[in-house]
């Protein structure tokens, strides 16, 4: 099968992914094999490829927002059949018996593995996944439109939960890329007043069109104090900007697996029981809740399609801020 492999992390300008012809993976006991129709490109992929997030193993096939059809079923699997449509997301497995897993927080499992980081991901024609961690996808989304829901959508939803935002509350979104553009649709559905901070005037305009009550730059204060905020930009300065816009008792949820730094700031910005919380991965419960909600709203995704051969170009355009929506790789699409 064709697959894009990362042999050694490097800046995307150097085109570090290499197209390879690999043996088609075979499902073991408890696994399913999925013939891939679409794999959305995530900023986490970019950070792994460039080495901002240390590789867990090399070579590795990146990608963790996968949609396809089951084409082989391993021994002992009873909940999937050949031909079923399946989604594959970031959480590839968890132990199921540690205190985190037993407490409903499998996202914190110390033995968890992750798609495209510990196990080969979706920048390929085929993927093998743990059947218990594959996701059933709602009707109403075609394969290409469904792919961006499987990380940006789910993790954005978890970030909203971690922030503690209530329906009708005042919510700040700091950064307005693919994940935030899905989170705002949930927040508007909940009746929240949404305030968006981003340096891009084009993204500010898009945020207003999607229902934001206000949109401005990171150096501007929203016109009202916020009950909660979620930061999507991987920059510590943005976290501090969000914190200083909070009302008393508010929470900033940091939706990032990698952050450049958190600069020093005066304690007064944290006082009055304000909170800073990181968002680490998500649970299968989060995924099921979000996908059901996405179908009910319904959430709309904006995509830009790339051939599998053009994965380096998709990552480069993500890094450069030149994408019109979420990049989605399609093994069946011809190269540019």
C-alpha cells in the first residue's frame, strides 16, 4: 500500500514525509483493518513532523482523523463487520484498568497509545486499529466532511467542557483555526455569547459570520468579561491574553498538546479564583457525545482536498496559514 512515512523530523519546507510502498497491515486479535477514504490534517501532525512534539517511534505514518470502510476483521471482533464505515481518532488504546481508566478519564491513562504517534496513522491507503477504539460515524456527513470532526471537533468539544462554559455564558475563543471553527458552532448552538481573538482579519470576519458577538486581535480586550475561554493558538502569550479577559471565577482551557512557553505574569491576573487548565486528549465518551451533537446541530466543516502524494504540501500550507478550511488527504485523489 502507499503511505507517507516520517523517517526523521524536519521543518516542512524540507518536505520530510516520504511516500513509501509498505506491506498492507493485517489486523490481529481485537483489531479491524480500514480502507481509508479520507484523513484530515491536524496541527498535531505538523508538530510531530517538525519535531516540536518528540516522536514516540520512527519511522511513523502520521494522521489521526481517518474515515474509511472496514475491509478485514481480526479474531474476536464482534462489533464491526466488513463494509461498515468507521472513524479513527487520536486515542488508539488505553489499558482499561488503571485508576484513570476506571474513573472515566482514559484520556489520562499512562499506558495510552495514540494514532500517528505510537501506531501508524492515516496518511496511507489502509490502517489497522483496535476495534474498541474505532468510532461509529453519524449519517449526514460524507467521508471528506466527517474527517475534520475526529480531532479538531472532538478535542474542541472537550475543551468547551473543561472550560466549564454554561449555555448562555460569555465564551472567548483565542485563535480561530479548524478546531475553533467547529467549537464556535457548538457554543452558538448552546446560546453562548462568543468573543473571538485572532490576529487574522480574514478569520475575524469569518468568526462574525459564524455568529461571534465580537472579533478582534489578541491585544484587544473583549467588550465584556468572559465566563470562560479556550485557547487554540500554541503560544503562551495568547494564554495570558485570555486570562486577563476573564471574569472572577472564570477558566482558561488550553487546547494544545504543545505550547511554546508561558510568560511571567502578575498574580493579580489569576487571583479571584480564576483557573488555568490544560486539555489532554479525549475519551471515547467525549467522541460519542460530540459526534451525536455534530449530527444534531448539524455542524458544517470546510475542507480543502489533497492527494496522498501531496501531504507535505498540505502540511506546509497549514504552517503558512494558507489553507481554506481543513486539509483532507484522499488516497483516491490525483496529485496536483
